[in-house]
C-alpha cells in the first residue's frame, strides 16, 4: 500500500539514505542525530513510519528516486537485507518470481520457470 502524503512528509523530514552502503537512518530529535534503523522481518528490514510498518527497501527507493515504487522492489542478489541501490530494482510480480530461490530438494529448475 502506498504511503499517505503525511507519511511521505515524515520520511522526507526524518529519514536519510546512504545508497552505496544500503543504510537507512532516522533522525532522533531527543539525541539530535541520525541512527541506523531497521528490524528484520522475514529477512527484510522494516521501520515504523507514523505507526505503520514499512519495508526499508521501499523507503530507500523513495529517498533515492524521489518517487514511491509503482511495481514491486526486488533484491537483485537475493539478499533481502541488502538495500544498496545497485541491489534494488523495480519488477512486476512475474519478473520477481523468476528471481526467487527454491529449496535444494525442489526438482524444478530455473529453466523450467521461464
């Protein structure tokens, strides 16, 4: 679900992103400094924005491109917590399924998926 205008304004005011390191920071008013944020949820880093849990990779994408992703954001190297900008790309659902990892016991090959 796309963020509200109020959530976007909050992200613009309180978040910062280092695209080369993939780090997301939030400004802490009491401490007057930025602190790296993100809690792991199913392998993805998430943060709270005005009480709502939002994937860090969506926030990173927004801060880098200054637009909320229209499609899904996939992690190119299959590491869900790596939010470096060169690891994030916008894809359709079917494109994202092609980049999935499958359990070793699964007999389906990547060639059969395409």
